[in-house]
């Protein structure tokens, strides 16, 4: 899971959302799977089902981003 902090009345920039999705895909079991589908939603739409294993979540109102797993480059780390 990756959490981005943005004001509640704004959406994160598309480039930042894609970069966060790439990092999430990189740290998943699907790292070597080529293009990976990553779900994105606001934190308020994420919940842990009762009795579920740690790390298991239920999400609502998600947007699916298809991206290749990657870590951010040094150049993109410098941009806030």
C-alpha cells in the first residue's frame, strides 16, 4: 500500500499518482509480471475486513492504473 497526502478537496497530479503506483507494483509479488494493475482510491474508502489476515484490505471507488513496476529515479526524487 502507498498513501499520498493531498488536501481533501484536491486530486494528486497524474504523474505523482503513476509514480506511486509504480512503487507499489515494484514492492508487490507481481514485480516481475510486466504491466501490473494497481488500484488507487482515497484512504477513507479503504478498510480491513473483520477477521482478515494482516495486509488484506477492502477498497471501494477505486481507479485501476496499469503500470510497469519501478522505483523512482534520483531526478524525480528531487521534485516535490
